[in-house]
C-alpha cells in the first residue's frame, strides 16, 4: 500500500469520527429548536 | 463570539491540514507517515484535555450541584471518548507501516485505551441509570475516578514494560526537526480550538434539551 | 455509637450474610478456579506463567464478588435500609470495604494455593506475597465497594462492572504480577510497593468521598 493511502486513511478516520459527532450534534440541535418553535406556535 | 470562534477554528483546521499534507516535508525515517502524527498527537492532547475538563466539571457539579457543570462534564466525557478513540485509530494506522505492527504495548497506547474504556463506561452509566438525576451524579463520579486513575495506570505500564524487557519501540527515538514542529504546533492549536468549540456547543445543546 | 463500631457492625452484617448464603464467595471462587484452569491450560502451566494467571484470576473473581454485592443491594434493598440509620455514610463505606477486604483475602489465599498446585509454582517469599495481597486487597476493595454502590441503580450494572473495574485496576494487576515474580526469584521489588501504595492512597481517599455522593437518595 502506498504511504499516502495510510495517511489518507488516518485523515479519513479523523474526518469521519469528528464529522459524525458534529453531524449528530447538528441533528439534535435542529430537533430541539424545531420542538421549541413548535411550542411557541402552539 | 460564537461565529467568530467557529470561524477561527475552521480556519485553523484548514491551515493545519494544508501545512500537514502539503507544506511539511516527508521525514527521513518515517517518510510520508509523519503526516499521520499531525492528527495523532493533537488528538491525544485533545483527549486528555477533554478528560481533564470532564473531571474538573464533574467535581464542580458534585460540589455545587449546578446543572451547567454537568453539561460541561458530559460534553467533556463524550469528547474524551471520541478523541481517545481517534488517537487509538490513527496510532494503529501509523504503527502498522512504521513499526510493522498495529499495536505495541507502549505505555501511551495502553493508557489511552484505558482512558477510552473508562469514559465509554462513564457515558454508559449515565444512559443506563434509573433516572436522569442519578445518571448525572454517577457518571460524574466515574469521570473523576477515571481521570485520577489514569496517571497511576500510565506509570505502572511504563515500569511494567521498561523494567523487565528492553524499552519498547517508542516515539522518543524520533527527533522532530523545526520543519515538523510548525505543522504539529498549528494542528495542536487547531484541535484544542476544535475541542473548545465542541465542548461549548455540546454543553449548549444539553442545556437546550433540558429547557425543553 | 462511635464511628469504628458502626464500621465493624456493617462489616459484620455483610460477612454474616455472606456466611449464611455464601453467594459471593462460592461463585467468585469457582469462577477464579475456572479462569486459573483455563489460563494454565493455554499457557502450558509452566511456573513462570503462574503470577499472571494468579492475578488475572484474582481480579476476575473480584469483579464477580463485587458485582454480587451490587446484585444483593438491588434485590433486597439493603443499602437503602442502612442509609436510613443515623450516622455518617463514610462509616458505611468503611464497613463495606472491610467486608470486601476479608472476602478478597480469602479468595486470594485460595487461588494462591491452587496456583501452587496447578503450576508447580515455588512457594518462596510468602511474606512478600502476604504484604502484596494485603495492599492490593485494600485498593481493590475500595474500587469494588465504590463501583458496586455506583452500579446498583444502573440497568445492566453487573455487566458494566468489568468494563469499569478492570481498566481502573490495571496498576494492581501489574504490581501484583511483578511482586509475585520478585517473591519467587528473590529479585528486588522495584517501584511496585510504591505503585500499590499510591493506588491504595488514591482510592482510600477518593472512595469514601465519591461513595457519599453515589449513595445519596
């Protein structure tokens, strides 16, 4: 395997893990704000 | 303040990535693999930083019973698990080509694995507790216990390895020249900034979820 | 009642329950035996494999023994009842701790004996072993007591016990193995007494403090 494949695998891992965490935060954040808006409307 | 912090972190991360993948020369001994260390080392520092924040905030929560400390403690525990997991993965991806093995019983690796397991346990305790208030208290206790235990684990593994058989392969043999120090410093700064932003956002989300 | 009498009363109650039911010592002891047997089998049973096998089996048996304590709390609510009595919660911790210490020392002595037979291990340096056993029992009992109280009100608590107990007690495992080896060969003990002492000090200081917040109603 070429050295760059290892390097990209490592950066891919970082992007996946951190990105996945940020994505999850974002989804939950949107969910919470949607529910709050809904309460304000009702 | 918030858009500025997020923007500055994104900029730092981009500069770090550019320095790590483009500017940094390949190392004479490790070759291109040195670039993995620009994720590995900052992630490890971020993991220990997150664990320290989790421990401090949890202790303050147990003392003051202010929910805000619990939000920070929970964010710290999650990020400690996340970054220590990332440290282990990138450590293996570095170790296989450079050392020839996926895993070495190096003190830092074992300590990071212990940190990872204890903070995963901390998060599980919170989620599986009978009621949310108890979950906050119990996971705060685990976060404090875990962080205080980690230095003892580290030194015991160091001595276990070094006093018995010759010192294991370690990073210490590899001296870093200045041209490698700059990317490492920028990336470390970027990851610590990322840790700060994620801590703040996670704590904010927790407070929003409780308000609801 | 003075503090130490409360401590002794709690320890006596735990040990009496254990004596009547033997529902921690027998399962934990037989589990430790099974581990010892399996480790001996796969390692070929040479005497140099004895110290790791002894300490791994002791730690796993300790997980079972401490987890059983958590079970008993859950089934019978004994901790809730005790918390209603006046007096400091720290005394409760120390009582529990004393009882677990006794159980661990019994387990350790039994497993050590079997290990000598199975691995044909040398019996030199018993003094070193006794001291190592005492010091590690102090630390292990503190961690076990704390975690058992902590996991009482957690779903799947007994399953989480090994996840928290084993990584946290890595220093005791390593120190125990090296001290056993030192006892067998007469080699110097190196920093391992210090490791055990620091581990004990840490958990004997932090244990009671965290126990108090853990058992709050």
